[in-house]
């Protein structure tokens, strides 16, 4: 069976450093931090002592849907919808002209409507403690289920092809992209809206990750707290947001004269099978997932110019990923640019893969590598190979023929995707 080729023809994102693709990319190449004190709720009672996160700023859902309908959604659903609307507008697709059964949606999530779940359970528990009749909002279940984002996007655009969600912790939205790519490759669809969303900057999210000592506690300097690959890193900064890519079969895109940002070259998916939350220390699963992606793409290590690292700023995770990169790319490290855009956006959990794939597409399209911010020259980690170039603090203009985006999740889930220049850009 000859596989179809898949290209990216539309982008949409709402994240901590931009409520549009243009704003995000400008702030990314400028090295702007999205971290700051939490404003979504009162942090005084949080025992984990984390008072900051990477929140989405100036988000106006009324730009994307009726405000009455928006109130029926958890914040994660709103962020997903906003990104999808942007992506469709960017693609120039008119779904009235498309076969709806050839167009689908796959979205990734990690925690879904966690804030709505918390509020709904609080209401039920308060009623029970007071001996009152126990009632819940009719929107309680639709708000919390993770698959609601893909369902609502399909309803909005009338897409009747494959429709579901993936959940594999921080690897979720990369797995969503992988599934969408495979369905197009096999000829099951012409177009997919795919990505992910998360809105876990909540009491549950901050407390849960905080007590695991996974989060940075630099309350005195939130903007510089996320510092991947630096010796003083002390954990990740929780982020939120939604990102959607329009994936399209190449001939379908060419027939309608679509702008092509990049071509999806290959993907990989493995498991560490090691620990509930810690990475395999030698990066074996991470190395294999990158090697598998290269094999799927029919590419060699030297064909990759840029890696958007998982790079969470955790003591163990950064080292394991660096070991994995050295294993796979030994012999061509001198031409390889690396960076962690999480240093600016924070960690979007189930939404991270989609945002970082989007950043990788833009790196290829614009020939610019975004930076890893918050690094000081005297803060070098001796446990990380000094040959690795992390594009510290300033973006770099260079040819980016192909980029690889890594995502690794709790439970040992590993996924990555490779995007490359479409030939007409070369």
C-alpha cells in the first residue's frame, strides 16, 4: 500500500505567550516568559507553596463562540475551540465544499475539565453535608469529559469523519497528531483538525504536582523559574492553552491551492516501562522513539536541524532526554540546534505536544530556532553533554530543513513527530 503524504496547512493556538499564532511566534523568538503570579484563583491556602504559573492572558472566548455556549464548557474546552477556529481560518478551508465524512478531529488531553470536576464535586459534597437534595449541573459531565473538545470541534464545523481523543499524559497531543497523520496516510480521510488542550492551572493541578515536588517553587522570580538544562533548575512551571494543526493530504491541499507550512515526515511512539513518574535514567525509551521516527520518515540523524525538546526543567527529565539525543545523534551534534519552548510557555501537559509541534512547524517554515531562556553562563549542568547546543537565551536564524518534536509523559509514554520543509520551500 502506497501511503499518502501529509502536510500542515493551518495553525491555531492560544497559550501563555500569545492568543494567536502571530503573537505566540513573535514572543517565542523574542524569548518572552509567560510565567507570573496566579490570577485565576486565590493561592494563599495552597500547601505546596507554589504561587505562579503560565496562564493564558487576555483570552476572550467571545471572539470564537457565543458566550452562552462558552459557559457550558470548561476552560480547557474553550481553549481548544479557540485554537480550532483559528486553525480553520488560517487554512482557508471551506468545509461546505468538503465531504464531511472525509474530515475528522483527533484531540489530546491529559486532565480534561479538572476545574469543572472540582467545582461540581464541591457542590455535591456541600449539599450532602447539609442534608440537602443532591443535584448537579446538567453540564457537569459534558464539561469534564476529555473527549468533549474533539466532539465540539466536529459539531462546529460539521465534520463527520473519525472523531475521538487521546490521553497519554504529556504525550497526549503528539499521539493525537500521530493518529491523524496515519488516518490520512492510509486514505481514510482528506483533512484532520488535530492538537490538544489543557487548563490545569487549578487547585488540583498546582497541589497535585506540587506535593510531588515536580514544580518549581521560585515564587520570588516566576519569569525565570523555568530554566531547562541549567544546573539550578528545580521543576517545571505549569501552563495552559490549546493548539490545533490542520493536517491535509498533499494532493487535496494542492488541488485547492493551499499554503503549505511543512510536511509531516514521520513519527515514533514507545514506552519506558520503567516507573510511574520518573523517566528511564539512560533515556533508552526516548532514544528509541526518536530512532523510530527517523526510520518512519526515511531520514538519517544528520537530516534533522532542530529538536524541540520535551525539556521540562526537571532534574531527572532533562538529563535523560539529553542522553537520548546524544545516543541517536552522536556524530552530527555539531549541526544540531536544540531548544525547549517550555522555558517560555511552561508545561501544557496534554496540550504540550501540539504547541511544540506547531513551534517546530514555524521553525521549519521561517528558518528560525526559538531559544531556551533563563540560562546563565555560570549555571552549566556538568551532567549534561557540553557538545549540545541549546540555543540559550536568543533565537537563531539558520536553515531548518527538518525538526523533531519530543514529548514524554508520566507512565513512561514517549511520542515524537518530525516535520520537514515542503519541497517548494527548498
